[in-house]
C-alpha cells in the first residue's frame, strides 16, 4: 500500500498505524483489527491470545539478562469512535479511512482519524517487532469496546498477566501525564408510547452546527447538547399548545456530546406557524447563550408532511418533560483540584424505533457516592415520567497514588529528553487504567500520549512530530526499566 506518512518517523510505527486505519474498527466491530494484531504476533513467533470480546494479549520475552526484572504492560484500545461530517460518504463498516498529511499533521478526510487509540496500537506493534533495544518482559494488551464503556477491559481475563508496571497510551497532549481518572456509570432509558392516527399539522425541527466533542474532556466547556437543546425547544412549544411527538432522535455515541438532533411533531391545525415562531425565538436565546462556547448552533424549523401516526398526548408530554429536566453536563466540581470536574452526565444518544424512544446517559465521577446520587436522581425523574431506567454496573475509577516509582522515572526521562517538566494531571475521563487496577491491584500506572486534537469529531488530528517524540519516550522508559 502507499503510505501517506512516508518520510516521517518512526516509520515502522506509522506504517502500522496506516495499516490499522485500513481496517474498519468501530466499537463492537473490532474482530478484523484483533485478527490483524494476532496474525502480526504469530508472524513474529510471539505468544498471543484473543478472547470472545476481541481483546488481544501479546507477550514478548525479556531481553537476555533482563529475565528477572518486573514485567511491563503496554496498553491501549483497538476500537475508535466513528463520526463523520454529514456531507462525507463513508461506510465505517467496510471503508478504509482516507488519511492525509499537511504541515506535519495527520487527518482523515471528513471522518474521525482513530488516533484515539490507534496511536497505542501502533506503538505496541513497533515495540513488539523491534529487536534493537533492551527491555523487561512485555505484555501488550489491546482491548476492545473502550469507547462504549470500557467493555473490553471489563471482560478481560487477567489471570495470566504478571505486569507490575502499566504504560497506558490513551491520553495526551504530549507533556501531560495522567495520574488519576474517573469511573463511570451507563443508564439506558426507554419510553414507549401508544401510536394514534396523526392529527393537526406537522413541524420538523433540526438542531445543527454544534461542535460536539469528548464528553469527559470537553464537558466543562459549555458546549451545546443537541438532544437537551431540542428538549428545551419542544418544552417551550408545549407551553403554548398541545404537542404530539412523531419522532425524536440525536447523537450516536454515549461518550460524545451530541452535535445534531431531529424531531417531527404534530401541533393543532392552524398553529404550525406559531410553533415555528416559538422555536425560532428559543433558538435566538440559545444562540446568544452559546455565542462564545458553541457559536455554530442553528435550528431549522419548518412545516412538514404529516405522518401516518403520532405518539399519544400523555406519552409525548412525559417524554418532552423528561428530556427537558434530565440533569446534564457538569454536576459537581472539585474543591481540592482547581478545574477538575468530579461528576457529570452526558445524554449522548436518542433513537426512535417505532413507538419507542431509547436514550443513553453516561455519568462520569471520581466520587462513587455522588455518582450514585446523580443516577438515583435520574431514575426518580424517569419514574415520574413513566420512563424505564436500566442502570448498568459501575466502572471503576483510578485513584491517585502518592508513591509511584514509574511516574518518577517517566518524569525524569521526559525532563532529560525535552528539558521541560512533565505536568501531572487528574482527568474526568474514564480510562481503562481503573478497570485494570481493580483486577491487578499491585500495578504501578501512568497514562500519556502524543498531541492529538479533536477526539471523537471529524476534526481529529495527530501531530506527527509529537507522535515521534512520545514514542521515543516509550522506548526510553522500557530501556530504563531494563537497567
């Protein structure tokens, strides 16, 4: 294949990244990517295994003389968030990503790039294939379904893993070391309605132009949530007149702030223009509120063709009320670490299937009691609105460890390589580190990565110079651990 990164270093890791990018690997579609890594390991003669969740573990023996040293785990996830621009023609089930490089920045044309977390996959493959460095025994862990709730890590059998140190490479930007992360809790909501013959006039509503983004890293940046904003518009129309929902949908990933949403409603005959005017008034208010944080917001409101059926009035009222009142975005902030979000919620997905609307809420929190309180608050609201709430098992967080020899070593190496101090940071995002620490309590963990912006959006990009420097740090750490 032709490599668009030809001429950039490290050439081997970048080749692996491009080869991986040719394989569709959205969450729950990692089989081909997992098989790609398995075949790669077998070709190298390395021990490897793949489980039913398509997690892959590859072990590389220690360099001669390093056999008695503690084992090191390198870890990242195979799956990627599949987002594309509305005008982009791309099938994430079968099409390879179309990569392009400009001014040292790698992107995909109109889609997410998958640097989150193809970077880690490429780094691990290069570390496994190279024989020109000294290292302890390596356990490279390629997990699945990270982007939809760390499901691969949760399913991973760790009984044959012996690592004492863990280098997670699912973070950034360069120069930042993550030392703690939040846990999470997924809630599935479902509201069914009786369908009745359509009556009145139809109005279509569409929220467009929002930035979206990662629901952890960007949840405190006051970006608009398209589903919540649609709920606000519908609520205001409902205050003036009866509203029956025909459909309501928005978002596609539970851990991405939804950028778009759509609704089709029925209003009384002769009042469509009034409903559109109310929607436009509310849109003006929202535009003013989001002028600094999400300036592209737009609402399209227009008369539409009537549907054959609509949801009954009581269910429509309850569903609109539920979406309007559901807590969203930042819930609590840390009073100990400036700027750190402790607990948040993201209403990431709404899907309409016939007479049923299904929604997904992702709560993140480093405080389990606050997390459970927020979940109970949502479940109570759901009960009041006759919405079914299914609260999933919580995902473990990763608590800051005061004593970490691995962290001190990495900070020393970064200073030697760059002349700069590495910043330590606790994040609101959920990392697989918490799941792995829960399974292997003795692990000493750090998380880091190169500079890659725009995660979970079609603007995702990777700084190739940063990619090179960060890989050099990974290799230096492994060599230092072999001394």
